[in-house]
């Protein structure tokens, strides 16, 4: 999938655990883990807003785009 989630890098840079983030944004650890591993199919803007608020970042810091080699331009 060309969308990648950079949550792991942000958490490491902020010295925050996944559990701590989950508590701060009021999401289950399982759901935050699904997002972190890139297995999520969607993310609510309210969730993205909460992540950005707690990690003091922009949406582009959380999500990135890298086109697949097989995908036509």
C-alpha cells in the first residue's frame, strides 16, 4: 500500500509508549496498534487530530505516501 504510517518513529522521537498515546487519545491499545502497523483501512479526522495534538506534529508527520513500483504513474 502506498500510504505508510510513521507513528512508530514519532513515538520513539517523543519517548512515548503506544499505551500512553492510546490513553491520551482515548482509543484502545488494539486500535492504535492496528494504525501503527499500517493495517488500518481508514482513520477518522478526530483521531488524526488527537494524535497530532498529543505528539505535537502535523498530519504529514504521521502519514506518508510512497507509490508502489507496480502502480502506473
